[in-house]
C-alpha cells in the first residue's frame, strides 16, 4: 500500500512536470488515497487540468479539488475598467 506522503510527493511531481499548469500556489495533501488540491491557479483551464493530471497518478482513489481561479492583475484590472464604462 502506498503511504500518504509518497502519494503526496507523486502528485506534486506529476503536477510539476505538467507544463500547462502553474503550480506556484497549489498545495497537495493526501490521506488514505484521497488527494486534496488547494490554492489558486490563473485560469479555469489550469484548474481542470490539475484535477485531470492528479487523477492519472497511481494510488489516487478520489480528489477533493478546492482550487480557486485567480485572474492575473492585468486581466482583472482591464475587466474592471470595461465594467466601469457601462
């Protein structure tokens, strides 16, 4: 049986190798095969990709995905400016 710490490391390693995911603010914990992803990513695509990538790791029985999408400041500022125009 895989230990929680090994599963956590395996998931972190796979996420680090996935070039389409900015893992800078993603935290990974594991307990009895359940992996919990918390933190923030800059896009919805990366949120979905992090969950999908995690699911490919041997030993993962379930995923609790608690990632938030945090738009880059430049984009969110531009959106606010456009909303203020209306």
